[in-house]
C-alpha cells in the first residue's frame, strides 16, 4: 500500500470517530468507558475535547501530508497521541469494560504502530 494512502485512511478514521463523539458523545463513549461513566457530564465534556483533538489532528495530517518535512512530523504526533490513548486505557483497565479496553488498545495501539511506520515511510521516500 502507498504510505500516503495509509496515512489518509487513518486520518479519515480519526475524523470520523471525532465526529461521532461530537454528535453522540454518550453512545460512543459508553463503548469505551462504559455506560455508567459515559453518563457523567464531565466525561462527555472530556470526550468532546478528545473528539476535537482528533478532528484537528486529522485535518493537520491531510493538510501537511505532501510536505516532506511537516507531513511525517504531524503523522508522528498523531501516532504519539494514539499511543497515549492506548496506554491511558491500559492504566485504567480495572475500572473500564473489558471490551472497551480490548477495542481501544487494539485500535489506538494499532494506529500508533501503523502511524509511526507510515511517518517513517513518507519521511524517507525518494
């Protein structure tokens, strides 16, 4: 797969998840943090903030992808954000639903690994 296509796919997925959280925060967050946690206003507030972060990262990724210096750097920042999401979920796994932990670690962890790989690939293209 062309590395730029992979970066675009991750960015579109990131934007779609962000939009879903903004549109239906409790429904989406409940799958990650559990229904009881998702009902709290503070949790929905933080979810909306993370959603905005993800949309912003997606836009930045797509806007800088063709820049040989900024493109790989922005993609690496996105991968770091995904790694933190996975790690934070692992740290709090005892208070979260198992399916939410498994799904978040798989998706965020996978995006982190793929994102770093793709950042490296686009940084070293000839």
